[in-house]
C-alpha cells in the first residue's frame, strides 16, 4: 500500500503542477466560438445602426393588365441592383451585410396597404424597377406604421397573435406559383385572371376599427451556390431531381496514378472495364405525371434568381376588438400556394405565439406565451430574423424559419393586382393616370 502511495503521490504533484501553470492553454479553443459570435454581433449591430431605413408605399393602378410575370421581372432587376455581398474586411471589421428588403402587406383597420422597406440609398433603384413594369403605379415615402401602436405590446390594452412560417419540405421544392393558377398570356384580359392576392385583400378589407394585420416578407439576394444560401442550393436541388428522375449517378474520375497501377497489375487499359448497357428508354420517360411535375418544379426553381427569405405575420388589436378568427386570413392566403407533391408554407411552432400544454410547466404557460408574443413583436418592428440574435436557419436547407424563394415564387406572393381581379373597396389605388408635361411648357 505504501509503495502504491509512493508511486501515485509524485504523479499527482506533476498533474497539479501542470494544471496550475498551464490551465489557461485550452481557453482560446473553448472561447473562440462565443468570441466570434459576439464579435460579429457587435460589428453587425454597429453597421445596422448606421443604415437609414425608409418605408415606401406602393399604390396600385386602377387597372393592371400586365401579367404577374412582370412582377417577376421587377424582382430580377432588384436582385441585380441589391446584390452586394461583403468581402472579408467588410464582414469582420465593418460588420457589413448583404442588404435586404421587406415586402409588407398590411391592413390598418380595414384599409389594405402595400409597403416596401429598404435602405435610403436603394430607393431610386426600387422605384425605377417598379416603374419600368408598372408606369401607372404611385410610390410615396411614408412613416412606419408600426410606430403607431404601443411599443410594449401585448399589454393591458392591446393583444396580438402571430407566427413565422416554415416550409414542410426542403426549400428546393417550390411552392405553387402563378403559372399554376391560370394559363398566362401576354395580352390576356384582366377579367380572365385568377389572382391569389384577391383572397388576402378581401379579408384585410373586412376587419374593423382597432384591428390590424401585418404580413412581412424579408428578401435578401443571394447566389444559388453561395454559403449565404444555406448550403449549395443548386447542388442540393439537382441531386434531388436526379434521384427522383432515376438518372444514373456520375462516376467519380479516378486518379491517373491509380489507373496506371491497375494497368500494370491487371493488364487492363483505362476505360476497358465492364460497361453497363444503357437503357433504350431514358429514365425520364418512365416517370409518372406527378413525378415529372416534381422534377420540373425543382429544376425550374434552382434555375432562377434566389432570395434568402423569411415570412411572418401578426394580428394585433385592442382587447375589446380582438377576434381570434382573424388569423385565418393569412393562413388562407398562404394555403393557396400549397401542393401535396411539392411544397407548402405553414406556421413554425418554434415562434408561433401558442404554447403546448405540459403538466409540469402549465403554471408558467401564460408567462411563456407572453414572452413569445413580445419577442415576435420586437423582431417584426425591428425587421430582425426569426431567431435573432441566433443565426437562422437551424438546419441548412430545411425550410424552418428561413428559406430560399426564387423570383417566380416571390412574384406569386407579392404583386400588384388590378381592381377587377381584386375588387376590395378600401384598397389604395391611383385613380388617374399620370400624363407627360405638354411640349413647350415654360420652366420658369
């Protein structure tokens, strides 16, 4: 026993001596990730406070005879004008981020409005993109409507309900777009169109005094293969399309030295291995109509300009006017873009202002619900991401909280319908066309 103590005791002294003198050595490795997070947060916050944001209201023309495809051209133009990713220095020292915009569809006591929130420096680019396709529209600088409700909502006088949205499948699967609502033609009459926004505008026009519906769509231009796009978006999409189409996998190219070694060992020349017989009928011809639609949808989505996006809504009202059934209006609107074989948008339980009942935590249910509502309201008015200050999405490409939408999907959700297809009586519209000044008009 004494011999064992004599052996262990010096070892313990050595271990203690190492710990006493070198305890700090693993700290840089342990603290690196939190340091990086807080450093980026500090620099990004400093950069964000320097940016001046403005809110533009778009008043729709009385008649919109152009197809929804025109709005897709607007988003393609905005992508090119707003895509300005930071380099290494700008990201880590200046805190610069790729500029984002918020497309907001709002009903203030039964009066629907369409807003675009952007940086002041982007105003001319946004206006020129919209006027190029909708010359009769009217764009005005307005105050932020979120300032006219108590900033501590919910409180004793105001109640709210809301949620962020998620996709039920990976975001390489598209939602239902305008090409599926009707057969689009360049010269199609407005009366023949089926516009998904008509449902939303009609519902927004029916809420009463003291009630408001806010819908926010944040868009940030990214390339389909960039890291900001939650992974290699094109690669993920094409892998899924190839798997669904049952296309043969491409063999990996072997190294030249390995081919030379096999030639010496087995006496076979490169490329003289067993050749698989190619089928007479290509795999694409064996697909069912539903499978073909999925493959075409995925390949079409990854082939267009993409935006990193999140969608949320809030129903806020005075307590004496609050009616829980109003939240069905945005649910019904986004439900129009759902298909069983492709993709759909649904409320994200993680941020939805509804708490599941647990026997042990039921006493804290009211408090937990209040905190969720306060966080959602704060992120909406500040236009922050769903899990701010944490990064989103949680799982790249999962469609939870944030996801990729292309120009076709965005144009389907946010566009400018005419009065015939969306006859809501309280929608702000331009009643008269703007005319050019007569020639020869004196300027002084």
